[in-house]
C-alpha cells in the first residue's frame, strides 16, 4: 500500500483532476450483495484501479484549485497509519493516556505558534482554557454555540432556577455576517436558536455599527444576544471581520460569547508577519482553525481552543460509571469537550507534521502559497478582460471576466468539464466570481502559469463565440 500511495502521488499529474463519470456509475460496476467468501488482495486492488480511481476527484492534484487546500503530507499519512494500527479510542485519559496527553501538548504548541492569548493555552500559568481536536470546523462552531447557549441559559435562570431550560430558547439570538460559513446557520438550526445574518461592509468585513444596531433592536424586543460568530478568512473571498470593533461590544453584554472561525486563515498566523490579522483575539471566548486545510495535516484535524474549559464541558458532561476512572480529577477527559465519545489518536499526525517540517518549514509552505496567489493576481490584473474582486492577502484569488454572470458561469463550466483544472464559484459583492485557491503542497510558478494559460484559452474561445 505504501508503494501504491507513492505511485499515486507521483503520477497524479498525468490524470484528469476531476473524474468524467455520471451519478450511479459505480453501482453498475460493483455487485449488489456483499461477498460471502473472502477475496484476495489482487482482486480488491484491481478494482481500486479500474472502478474506484476513475471516480475520484484528485484533491492533491497540482491542477486542483477549488475550495481550500485539503492538507496532506507524508509525515501526516504515516502518523495516521500508526494511529490506525494502535487503534485506540481515546475518550478519556485512562482510555489511552498518551493519546490524551499528546493532544494537550500539541494544541499548546500550535496555540502558541498562532499567537493565541495565554488564557487559551492549557500549560500557561493561571489558564483555565485549552485546546481540543475536533472532526471539523462545523463541529467546533456547533460546540462553541452549544457552550454559549448553556452559559446564556444559566444566566437567565439565575433568578428562576425552577424554570425548564427550553423555556429560554426563544429569547436567544446569535449573529454572524453573510460572509460566515454556512455551518453557523446549521449550528443554529440544530440548537434551535435564532441567528441574524448581517451585512458586511464593502470589504466583506462585519463592522461595529451593523452588529450594535442589530443587538440593540433585539434587546429592545426582549431578546438576549448570546453568541457572535466572527470570521477570519471567509470561504467566499478570504475576508476578515473586524474583531477589534466587535470584541468590546460582546464584552459589554452580560452573556455574549465571541467565537472566531479561522478554519483556513488561522493556520497562516504561525507566520509572524500575519499576526496583525489576529488583532482583537484577546476578546474571543473560542477560536478554531483546521490544520487539515492549510497545515499539511490530513483530514480530520480541526483545532478548537476555548478561554474557559469549564464553560465548554458544563454543556457536555455526562458521566456514567463505565466511563469513570481513578484519575478523573486531575486528568483531561476529552469526551467532555465534544459530541462523540470515541476519538482517534489525531494528535499524532499534528505532532509528526510539526516536528518533521518545523514551524519554519510550515511557514515556508504558507508563504509559498501566498506568493503564488499574488503572482496569479498579477496575471489576472494584466489582462483587461478580467477583474480581481477580493483583497488577496493569503492563498485565495477571486476573479471574473468583465462580462455578465452567465458568461462567467459558462467559462467555469467549460474549464471544469475539460478536466484540466478544477475551480469553484462563489458570490462576492453581488457578483458571480471564480475562486482560484493555491492548494498543492509543492505548488510552483509553472503550475500557476499553466492554470492562467488554460483559463485565458477557454476565455478567448468563449468570447470569440459570443455575438459582438
Ligand atoms: N469555516 C470556514 C471559514 C470554512 O472555510 C469552512 C470550510 O471550508 C468551514 C468553516 C467548514 O469546515 P469543515 O468542513 O471542517 O466543517
């Protein structure tokens, strides 16, 4: 399998980046009943080659420019192999002490490297907070909102201890910007709370006045602002909310939890020159970033830090006898920090990656992506048929033909159908745009120039076909 993986990674470039298959293609190729007798490896691997690979989208392909990077590297793959072999289910300290303790240590490493306040670092003197690895950013947002909901209900119950918790739900209201990821909306849906989706400014940034106005209006109607989810590095355009303005507004409320979702951009804060983008973090109650996006760690590895771990675990603790152990009082039991009980040994891959590259190697990787995004931006700007729509600060460029949305839609559809390049669309400032993200670990200037040539060739063909 190791040889197979090495070959896959080496030969990726010679394949289409996206598969050319129709929905249901696999059902025709795989028996509808499970085999009764064991099969041999050769047959299984032949089917991988002939049936599975033709339907795979190659996220590690140098021509993959969709979404955000899907982190990947040899140290990370090897760590996951070892984690799979150990196969422990580290829900408590006792269930596998190394699994729990390494997670706390590497979360401190990464939290410090990002520049989070000491309150978020478990080993910091006087800290009541800490970090935990979750499966996804969506889960980080959900558990943060859950903790915030619990905190607000406890606050509202202080004079009405006998009232049922759910009686307070209709009063709770959360806020985020239109640029926030849809997982915030999903979390509100799951938790049965209202969410106001607010308009950001012309740079995609949620500002003080907008939030304040919405909160004042809600409070005048008897509602309780309990949660604000801000975004550093939005999915559509990599825009940044103004934390320095929003933070004090949350702090002025009796029970408003401030969450910072930096699923992609947060990783980049390990570079000292990018730390100004984190200004205002001192107001946050929780912060998440995904090393499985932009830190060469394979999915899943989504890191959440909280300022006060008791406020998180208070919302999640259940403690049956069969999960208790003699060291519960002094050890961390991560089952209280999230939704699932069972947990993989995920810290191993974060540890391998940080050690094998060193922070300097990871900084180099991020800076290379940023430099290449700037190069792509300069190529777009030189062609007066196109415009760049976002402020290119990290590895994402949003661009479009200076033509109606329908023309841009056709351009993207034909490029994707060619299998030569893969990008996705979004809406920025009310316009349909194409997102170009630098994703591959060893992305080069040549890859960027290949991409731009492919885009301009398709654009010339398309514009040539349009009536003048
Ligand atoms: N938040 C942001 C800013 C994102 O860009 C994404 C996904 O791209 C998410 C949240 C959701 O991430 P996940 O797939 O880990 O739930």
